[in-house]
C-alpha cells in the first residue's frame, strides 16, 4: 500500500489520522462513525498535519483498538490491520473499518451511556434520533404506502420533482404551516420511504 499517496488525500469522510490510540472510548467514536457511514481507514502514527510520527508499539495499539471495537462499540466491530514501515524505520498502523450491514453502531462515551456517530467530512458527529432511525432502515408500517397522502404532503413531492432538495424552513414557507408541523410531516414521509433525509451539512435537507 502506498502510504504517501494515502496520507496525501488528507483526512476526510473515509480517512482519519491519529498520533496514537489513547483510550478505547475516544477511538470507539471514530470506529463507529466509519462503520455507520461508508467505512474507511484510521492511520495510527500520523499526526493531524499528515506528518508520520510512527507508533512505539504496534501490538499495544492493536490491543487497544480491538478492545474498543469489541467492548466499546455496540454491536461489536471486526477490524483488519496492516503495518507499513517507512524509509526512516517508523511504523504506521493502518486500521480498516468496513461499512457495516448492522447499523447503527453506538459508541460508549461514559459508563452506561452510548451514542451513535457518523462521519461528516473529517469529523465523527453524533447523530440525531431521526438519523439513527434511518440508519436502522426501519421497515415501513404495513399499509402506510396505500394510504393517500394529503394535499400538503403531495406538495412537497411535487416541489421536489422540479427542485433538488428542500429544508424544513423552505417547506414551512411553501405550505404556510408551523415549523414543528412541517418537521413532523417531513419525518413521516422520510421514515416511510417517500423522501430521503440528509444531515451531513449545516442544515439538514430532504430529497426524493
């Protein structure tokens, strides 16, 4: 594997740099977020600027990472590891996390307290309860699709046939209803398969 080419990509949705693994609770958020999004890699022994500092003990790093994946992420994750030795005898540990078919994974942030995370650009971000439901891919309630949508619900579908996306604020203005009611309507349409929810930008939005 070309380590230089990998580092040159910089941190992003599928790549994170870590100088070292300090504690399972900290790295568990990164592992869960990668599994909940599109998978990716963690380079241990590389600082935030992309400078290779190496790891002192690769076995110790792998032990902490396995502990995090097995006991601080629920459901547990299986990681794969590879070691790369640089020209100046530094070791970088490449940790690969596959996108999971068993979303959402939650990371333990304190005893008895678990949270879901996803990758947003180069950060692990705690999910909203809505996004967590969407990660679970909950099946629609039986028969809901057969129920005709009301006029306000149909308007958002018509709007999205000519416009790429809509936010709660835009929908509130479109149908002249309260923000709370607009939000609940969009959630209903999302959870039952009419819309797709996106929360990886500053303001969440919805598409067909």
